[in-house]
């Protein structure tokens, strides 16, 4: 079974621009979560989507948004990019069951100049 | 904040068992113990999880104490490719994963 895929893998943007990252979950997985990883803050939860609805949300500003499509694929968008948004953005998918083990993709590395 | 405490780093000789401890003294009855690892700049890799009983899979074994306040991840025969940051996480159904700083495991030849 194919794993979680994320596109693009690398991205360079400038301050003020916006960016959209994509995540395709493992087949059959309906929950998708997004995380941001930086050297200073470590791995932090952004939000989770299930059945096209946001189910959980972390403590990030409104510039960070996401959505999920009917095929469970998910996108996250960051508007008005800041230098501090440079990070590895990770997507994880899971079945919605009692244990909900999350499986991570390789991540998208975003550099904001 | 992470609900677990792990040593900052550990070394292990190649071919020997690596035993990574984790304290989770405030764990509740509904919370599972999860272990993930992250090799430099890659996405975290799921290793194993458990609720009360000890668990084993092809990658590792998880030993949870009877009072559930601590656990140990065991990699039975560590290789150089096991060098990574290992995260111990306690999580209840429906909640997000909260990552702490983890343990840097260095496997040396």
C-alpha cells in the first residue's frame, strides 16, 4: 500500500507571498493532520481534518488554513508568508478507529526569503 | 506541553539492544503510549504503541509498567540505521499527537 505523499517536497517563497501544500493520505485513511517542524519549536500540531471538516486545531494564526476534499486529500495554505514560516511541514493520515495510528509523509520543506 | 519525559540522548553499540525509557506519570486510563522515530529531515516513522500490555512487532518491543507510569522501547539488535530521534507520546483517542524533544539515539560501530 502506498504511503502518505506530499507535494511539493521543496519550496522557496518570498515574504508576503502565499503557498499551498498538498497531501494525499494512505488509501482508506479519512483523517489528515498537519504539523509544522522548526528547529526552535520542534513538531507542532496545526490542524486535523476528517470528512472534509476540521476536527482539531492547534495554536497557529489564521494565516494558516486547510481543507480536505471528498477523496480525503488535503491541502494547507499559508498566506502572507513570514520568515518564521520557514519549516518542514508534515502531513499524517490515519484510519478513524479507536487507536488512530498516524502515519507521516516525507514532508514539504518551505524556505521563506 | 508533552506529557512525557525522556533522556536527551543515548548511545548504543551496533548489534546490541537499545533500551529507551520514557516516563509518563500522569497518564490517564484512556491514553495510549506511542513511539515514533525521526531520521534526520524525514517524516516521523511510526514504531509501536500500546495501552496496558507489552507489545512486539517486527521493529521493536514496548514494555509498559504495571502502573503505566513508565515504558521502555526496545530495539533488539540496533543497527547504524536506527540512529534517530525517538519520541514517546501519550495520546487519547481523538486527540492530536504532542511531540516533546525526544531522545537522540546514536548507534555506534
